[in-house]
């Protein structure tokens, strides 16, 4: 494997953009939850449209932000895959929690001798 290939396939490490990905994921999850609530309530067509637009634009922005984090090797590809599932922001939050636990466990392990 060449040095260039190794650089492309290196393990992602959370960096400066990673906290923004987390904030955007949780914010988008809150927008999505609010959209579901007003969509289920009868007679709230205006708020449903406004939250639907906000969720749509926010979801696209979240996907682009995650893609940039992937290109900077600050997030794994599986985070984008989880985000693009039908559950959307729920998938990104679940993947973030999983990745954070995995990363914390790897950091807590003593180095192999």
C-alpha cells in the first residue's frame, strides 16, 4: 500500500469540526421532533410548513457538514451512511453516540506492549 493510499484510509480522529457535527445533529433531531409533533396536531399547517422547510434545509446542511468532516478525517463514513437512512437525524445521533463510545473505549485501553 502506498503512502497516499494509507493517508486516505487512515482512521478518523475527532477534530475541530467534530463538535459542530454533534451540535448540528442534535439540533436537526430537535427540528425533526418538532416537525413530527406539529404534523400530528390538526390545524397547524403553517408551523408544519415552516418546520418542514427548516428540517429539509437543515438535513442537507447536516449531510454536507458530515461529508466535510469525513474528508478531513474527523468522522467515519458510517456516520454519513447512518444519516442518510430513512430515520435521518435519529440515525446520525445514534451513530455519533456509538462512535463516541468506541473512540472513548479505544482511548482508555492501555497500549499493547
